[in-house]
C-alpha cells in the first residue's frame, strides 16, 4: 500500500503523522511524497481557526481531483468537531476522530504494527519528511494530549478531551531510539505540555520528564514547544543550566490586556507574565521568547488593543504568531456579544504583525558578528557561493548559509553576518 501523509496545524499534529509513518513503514507499506502515486491519503486536520478548516477542505478536493482512486482518510481536530461537515466534502473518505486516531493505521491494515516500532527505517522517513514538511533533523515527540483548561476561544479542548500523559519511560525510550537513529534534536510537544504528569498526580511532571531525558539519553539538543505561562514556577528555569536544553521558550500570551485575558479565561495577567519573562531571562542567556496573540477578540476596544501593543513591545518578544480571532463552534467566545468587525480585526492584525517584524529584527540584530551553533536541516538550492543551506540556531533563529554537500544534520558554529526580520545569513565555520 502506498500512502501519502499530510499534517495541518500544530507540531503535535506533525508528531502524530511521523508516528503513523513509522507504523506504516514497519508494517511494510510505502510512504510517497506525490499524491498521484498514493493508494491512501491521510490528512491530520486542524480546527484552531476557520482558515485551518478551509485548508483541510481545499486539500481534500484538490487531492481527489488529482487522484480520484485514492481513499482520503481525514482525522484530527476538525474531523472530530465537525465529522458530518467534513464527510460531505468532495473526495472525503473515512473520517476518524481523535479518540480513534491511535488505531488509524490498524484500520487501514489490521496486521499493522501499532506499537512503538524499531527505528531502522529512519532514512526512508527522513526522505518523506524532507519532501513533504521540509524538516528532517528535528524529531517531534508527543508526550501529552488533551487539555483541562477552559479558555473561552479554544476548540482544542472540545476536540482533544481531557489531559493524558504518556509514561515517562516510554518517552525516554523513544528519544533514545531517535538519538541512535541519528537525530540531533528532540522537540517535546503536547496540547498542554506544562500539564505533563498531572493526570498521574505529579505536579512537577514536566520537570521530572526533562531531567530524565537529559540524564538517560544523549540526544544533543532538547527543545520544549509551547508552555502556558501558569504552568511554570520560576525555579523551573534552573533546568537550563544543562546547555542541551535549548534557549527557546514559546509562552502563549494571547492578549496584553488584563480585561481581555479575563474574558478569555486565561490564568495569567500582565504582572505575572512580566515577572515570568524576567525570571526566564535571568536564567537563560540569549533566550528567544516567542508568543501567540489573538487580535480582535469579542469586546476588544481600541484601548484594549493599545494595551496589547504596549505590553507586547515592553516584554520584547523575539517573535509573534498573530491570529485574527475566529469564532469556533462549541466555544464560549463564539456566543459572546460585541463581536469585532472584520475590517477592524484585519487592521489590528496588520498592526500587531508589523510590531512583530520590528521585534524580530531587533532580536536578530543582537547576534550580528556572533558565532552561534546551527543545526543544518535543508538544502534549498545553490548560488554562486555554493550549496545554500537552512538551519536553526539553538535559540531558534532560522539561518541561511553556503556550505559543503555534507552539511545536512550537522551542528556547526556559524557567524551571523546579516540579519533582518525575515532573513538571517551566516558563514559556516
């Protein structure tokens, strides 16, 4: 069976697709990077915004037109919150909700191996990742699923259910296998990563997990994905004394207005977030602190938005992920009064994105002339200077540089010689 896999949305979705790919390869199936060659197509959908849902529908129709014979299997959050709607899309085949996703490969092949497979086909998987997702040196490790928070804008709790953690030993074993297979970096992912272990009664679960990975694996680089600000105690940052834990934190703020944070049911405030950011920077040199922001939330006045702009600039984030508020079915905020006009949302979104570019430019400029470690992951062509490579510094700056043909999956010192908001250029040493 030839299978094409695609993921829309978050790193957790990508981690799940990578797991499916390993299961399929271990069961003797072939992963293809061209939908025209596929017998089956699996799309792991996202529902966090209306745009993500539209993307799933558009991809389904487009793939069906290019390969009408292939069965298109739709799973993920959009498939879970709106299975009937998605099943009506032209070309849609099976719709598999999140609660059945772990058995999806076995649905396609009852003899498939769905336990953690051996990692003896990683070169094949990397070829798939490079062709379809453009990244194949970082492994995304799902350590937790679901969320017990009730943020009023978020459909993920509806789609993913309550928090559930993997056993620590299973995570460590997976990372050991990935390191043995040649991966240089592991990224811990989850819907609510900071709640790892809470369902086991361990409130320090994430700290214990990180310590176990650092102690019992030799993966060169360990990165954390998104962490909610209320999950972190100041002493958590002591973990970064181990330089294998990378100086990059993504802490979703969502709004810089205390009034809007309360309407969102976020368990943070301007004061507590600022204190946390200051504590993180005191422990972690060269920290890249990034965040998510929702613009145009119901009831957001121009004064509230101005508060957000002022606060975001004051925190001095390195990168902003900005979203216009999108009402999602089943969420409290979709029923709130004072929904914001689309033109106003668009204009405020532009202003926040512009601020984000200024902050990114400022952050990148700090490293001009410095030598940073870069993990090279993608060859993007050639120019008169030679092969052109893209990789990421330990603090998650995307860098381009010319280098030799064997640079893939290597970590090298690289001097930053040019930097703006979108492009950072280096010289490999």
